[in-house]
C-alpha cells in the first residue's frame, strides 16, 4: 500500500481518534477495538510513505 500524500491519513487518524474516544467513553469496547485497528492501518500507510521517501533520498 502506498500513498501519494500523508495528509489524508493524518486527517483520517484524527477523525478515528475522536470516534475511538467517544466509543471508549460509551464503553463500546468492540467499536473502540475496531477503530484502533483502523488507526493502526492509517498509521502504517504513513510509515510506508516515509519509507518510500527515504528510498528516494
């Protein structure tokens, strides 16, 4: 998976973080767990972007 711009993933992480926070407050553990997985995936796309940029340097 490769992304052209990390900004979209950062925005997605912020949105998911807010949703996860709300789920945790509501004790919706299953939703919070699913959202945590989505945060990890979005963060991984940023990592892959960085690794790709490092290869270019």
